[in-house]
């Protein structure tokens, strides 16, 4: 069994990983394709967990039950909010929440809190790879609507948002499985417009660079996690 499971969400992010790692064999499961990869002394499963909350949650549960990884890792892109994020920076996620969850019959905050998750990152230490910082993120089944800029920055107090981080973190937390999420900012959303609206090629070009950066940084996190477990094991 692989020690680490790396979940890749969007289809083009997955395509970028295939181009970077060139797996010798691609296998299939009901919720996504996958392959095994040796990164130094570390054994990894790379799994295409897919886009959106529904498939991401289901795929995370499947991976945990089938492979029982010591650490779930999700890598991919996110949209950054002008004034709070910069293109190309990598966010080490510390907290997730869902911002398209609407409760009208009872306590809205209670509903938000229920689907929020805290990710432990103290084991990584204060020194992070270049252009990486800790941050919270919000998820929804949508690209960021520029009309939600103030909602995300003022109410949810996040610098970026995506589709899948929150469900992946929530399922991992429910299974008591450690989770690491690394998201690269691929585009910036202003309060009046989004540079990636109707501009798929922009996102694709930046995604390739982001995924290369995250894969290059991955051994740093694997070594940190392995070292921690050797000390506490």
C-alpha cells in the first residue's frame, strides 16, 4: 500500500500531472483513474478525484477505505482575490469552509461551522518552500463570481477559493486521516471582473506551471511528515 495518496481534482490538473510524471501504467476505478509513483523513497498513489464537491467527497472516502494512506494530499489550483492573493503563489491550507451552503430555516453559522475543517500544519514547521504561505480557503461548486469578492474577503475572510478543498478536508477529518492541501493561485478575481472568465487557455497555461511547482515541492512535505512519524512512532 502507498504511504501517501495525492488527489488531483480538475481534469486539466490531472493532465498536467500525467505530462510531468509520465506514469508507466494508468489504472481505472469507478471514481477516477490512478497510478502509483515512487518519489525518492516515498510510495505514492496519484488519484484523479475529479471536480466538484460530490465527486471529491466520494473519491476521498474511497481512497481512504481502499488504500488507508498515512496522509491525504490534495494539490491543484484556486482563484485568488485581488488585494489578498497573487498569481503563482502556493497556499498551504489551514482551514476550509463551504461558501455556497445556504441555511434559511435555522442557524446559518451553525451550518457553515458543521462543514468547516481545520488542517494541522504545525508539523511542517515555520519555514516553507519558496512563494508558499499558510491560508484559509473557501469552496463552492462554481468558479468565483466577481460579485462574491466582498463576501469571500469580508465574511469568509479568505484570500482564495476553489471547488474541492473543503469536501476533501471534511471527509479526511471525519476519518481522522491527516490531510495536506496545496493550492496554487492561477488567476485573480477583482470586485468588478475575473481575468479567467471565458479565458480557459489562461488558466491552463498557469496550471501547468503551478503543478510543476507543487510536484517539485512535494518531497519537502513528505520528508517532514515521515520525520514526524519516526519521532512519534
